[in-house]
């Protein structure tokens, strides 16, 4: 019998995990608490470490249509426009696998590759229990389902995390982010196919293209003592955003003059959890390793998680699941612990929290080795090697 997997959460992490599991012969059902699939937020970056996995699942042509290629015009600057260094957009082989994407567009591509009957909307999970033979989920609509493995892909405020570790509050970073989209044709002459970062005193500003370059995604990061600011969809104050970057480089000021409305959210993460798994339950993505956005790796790491789980679960019997899931955690957290910590450090760099900005500039300019460590990693092959080292069943390459 095929292994039965239930995924709680219909975001990018949950749907990409569903694609990966189905590719390796596992029956999957996705349960999303809202009444329809939809991604809150605007843009995200897809990097080579995630893109190569999505392309292997046959999604390359669709992603090329909706994404905006990010090229070698990308750069880091000080707030006045002084160039600090180039943004790395390729892996060590020179392959450019970096796209700017609208979250909703990526979600639609993932959902389109999964049978409609495998995605259930309006299912808010309120309970979990397990036995030696199966796991059971209870939903607010009164439904219950059984599965051999449950994957919690339900975000930083995961409803299932408490069944793995003692709940703790996310940690506020002290930073509020303003975000939005603006049509590229409103900014003639804007640097094309570029991921641009401006770094200033306690603040930074990022712009990159999405939707095949027709739109620009912008994010302004500013300090805020309001630790309650968690919403991804709260309406931001456009004038407050613009005033935060008065006197910055001319392109930043010009873009903000064209902004009519924006959203804001507070930035939170968690320290590494004591555990990601409990019996037949595994945490994935932000539920397992919520990280700040200063490396742009949150969604990319969730995609890697799903690939690793799929490889390790391929061809398994239900009775083996509780022994397999700790292997997933052991393999993945060696990488995600580093990325979580580095995301915090990178936020300090971008916000110029240095006594010596020359040192900061050197670190930013010399970040290519770390970026290529991020981008060169092949999670599918790493998981296959993990199975081989464990003398488990071979997995398909």
C-alpha cells in the first residue's frame, strides 16, 4: 500500500512538499484552513538551491513565464547609492537560477500540478493524536482523517507545533517592514533584471522585479518598538514609509514618490527548536525553523524540507515512519540552524549596525562564498546519500 501523507497548510511549503511526495509515489492530501488557497504577501526570491528542485518536478517552464530573472546588474549600495558589491545570482557552475516571483503566482503553479481533489480548503486543524499504526487529525468543521505521516506546514504560529515541543512565543526583531508592488512602467529607466539593496542607519530598502518584470516588489525595513505588529496584510502608512527614507539615493526616493499604498508587517523568528518531530508528525518550513527574511531563504528552505521528506519516505511502510522522521530532522537542521543564524547577522549588516562600516562593506562584498554554499546545495542528492549511509532502501536519483 502507498504511504498516506496529510499536509496541514496550503502555502508554498505545503504545496511544494505535496508535489515532491507525489513525485515519489506517496498519496497526499493537503488541508488548508482558509476557504480558498491564497498567499498573503507580495514578492519572494527563488534561488538556485530551490529552483533546481522545482525544475526537476517539471515546473521550470511555468516558473519561467511567471518569474522575473535576476541578473548580474544586481548590487548592494549604501543609502547614498555608493556601490558596495554585487549580489550573487549564480551557483558555482555559473548557472543563474534566481527569480523574483509574486507569492500568489508561485502558489498557483504549485497548486496546478496537484489534483484538485487532493487539496481541501476550509479545514482548520484543532487536534492531533497518534497510535502505533496511524495518526489522526481533527478539524474545526467536525471532520477527522487518518494518515501514516502528518506534515505541519502551517507557519510560525503552527497549530501542530505544540504536539512536538513546548510552545514558546516567536521573538520580535525590533523591525517593521513596509512592502508593496509598483508597475515597472511607472519608473522608466529603472535598472532591469536586478535585485538591489540599499543599506543605511538602522534601515534598509530592497527592490526586485516580479511577474516577468512587469512589476517591482519593494520592501522597506525600519525600526519599530511595536512588538504586536505581526500582520502581513495590515495597511501601511505610505507617508510614514516615504519619510523613513528621506535623503536616500535618488532611485529609492523616486520609487517612494510613486507609491500610493503599501502594507506592513513585523519581523519575527524563533531560535532553533529542540525537536521537529514526534512519532508520525514532522514540522516543515516556518513551523520548524522560522527565520528572518534577510537572506531571502524562508520559502526556499521550506521547499528543501519537502524534497528531503519525500526522498526519505519513498517506498516505506507505515510502520517505519516514526524511525524515519528523526533522520529528516537530523539531516535538515545542520543546514537550517546556520541559515537562521546568518539571516539575523545579515539583518545587522543591512541595517548598518556596525561601528566600522568599512568592515560591514567588506563582509557584504565578500559574501559570495556563503551565497554559493547556499546555492550549490542539492537537497535531493543529499537525502539520497543520507539513505545510503543509513543502509536504507535505495532512492531514485
